């Protein structure tokens, strides 16, 4: 099956079975409004954002951030080059380290008052001088701000 439907918890971001009435991670009540089609073992950057323990103000700012491998939008202007890195603990899977990296990308954009990050590139390697099973991710791109009309 290519597409599966889950009830994604609005509080912690956990993907629960489509018939689950309460989140298996945090206990939040789930409704049909929480149903989302997802590909197994994949998701969107916003899925990670949904699971972060951040204030309502920070969430509102982060939800406005655009992260893209494409170029800066026509209404945007380069603010500065940005980067974020994430290192896993020995034995952490790539998914865990990727989620750490996504959190840092959102944090970087919000902290620098950016509207987004374009031309995003992510390099993966084993962290130098650390166990061969430790994943190191480096993301870099062009931080941009939207021009005022």
C-alpha cells in the first residue's frame, strides 16, 4: 500500500492508527480532523514541528517559515547564508538525527527573523572522530526575508 491514513496527534505529532481515539504517546483525544494520509516511514518537516514543545508564539512564527530546496521566492530577498548541524548519539538512526536537524532549521529561521530558507542542501556523513555508527548532518542554504509591498 502506497498511502496509509493515520491520526496524527496535534499535541505531540505521533502517528497513531486511523481508528485510535487517544494518542498512544501523550493521551490527547483524537478526532477525524486529525486524520492525515502519510507514506510509511516518511513525513513532512511540519510533522516534526507539530511535535515540538514550544510556546504558541514560537509555533505561530515557525509555521510561517518556508524551507525549500528551490530558489528564493520572487518576493524574497537574501538575508544571509545559514546552516544547522545535528549529531546523533551512538546508535541513533538517521530519522532521529534528521528530526533534530529539522528542529534546528526552524529554530535558526525563527531566531534570525527569516521568512524561510531556500536552496537547502543536506550533507550526511559519519561524525569525524566518533563511532562509525554516529550520524552527522549538516544543512545549509540561503536565509531570506520577504520584501514588503
